[in-house]
């Protein structure tokens, strides 16, 4: 497919690439984005440790954007609803870390957040197709979760296409998010595969002008292939 890939691109910069010492100022740098992507890691589900519920509560108080919280943690069934209760607009749990994903998705919605589920690059989407109607967003990881700055894995594109086809076939109001290696060079490939929400860390926060980087990503997602 060439030309316009989707009708609307949402850019959610990841503060994993931000300066944590000056986090409030870093949030202001991305105020032209659609949401702020907050990566919560526990050093168990992934080999990295970032921040937890108290810090997310404080970010919620000062952020100019809604919070898109991505939980890369064990025991998601226990912890995910608390992030929804803290005011996050969207809470993403990993399929690999949830014991009862349908129940959890419903609890997130009941708490006022959009329910999202993430799949690691090697996790197939097919076992979860029947539960897509319980979700507001499906996150297809385009790198292995745990660290920023990784290169986009093109091997995830067929999975994005299969998920998009299933969503369209079922007539679901569900968006596909991708996270990992999103740059001006990779965003179009992901958009053409069916993604409409893009997490970008180093490509936004590594730029001198974050707002210009966000605009450039949106533009790149619509250019002719």
C-alpha cells in the first residue's frame, strides 16, 4: 500500500528517554503530543527498574497530557487497576504477565481507564483474538521490552497486519499501538501495517526540538512509500 497509511496518527512520547531529574520540564517539551507514555518496569518481568505508582501519581498531577501507562511488571492482575485508579487515561498490561486478562481488562475499564494489552515480539496474537472486544488498545511491541534505543524489528509487521485484519473483520473499535524503534524511517511501515498509535522515545527526546520531532513523525507516517 502506498500513500496515506491512516487518517490519524497519535504520537505518545516515552519518558523512558527523558531526563528524570527534570521530569516536569520534560513533560512540557512534549505538550504537542497526544499522550505521555509512562514505562513502569520492575526488574523482574524485564531486566530494568524505572518508577512505580507513587511517581506515576505525581506525574498525573503535573502532566499537560493524559497518561498512557505501560506496565512491564509481574503480577499485573494485582497492580494494574491501581494505576487506573491513580488517574491514568490508559493502562497497558502484558499478556504474558496476566493470569486473567479478560477480568483485568474489565477492571481497568470499571476504574475509568482504557484497557490495553501488550504482546512481546515473539508472542502470537492468535490466542487473544477472541478477547479483543474487551480491549481499547492492543500494543504490539516492536522491540523486546525493557530498554529504550533499540532498533525496530520488522518481523513484527506481519503480526500487526494480522491483528489489524482481525479487528476490521470483527468491526471492533480498537486501535493498535506500536512501541520500539519508532523513527521517521520506520513509522510508515508500522502505519501501513495497521498501527495508529506510536510510542517514540529517543527519536523525540533525543532531538533538540521535541515538538518538531513529533511533527516530523506525524508527517513521515503519511508520506508516499
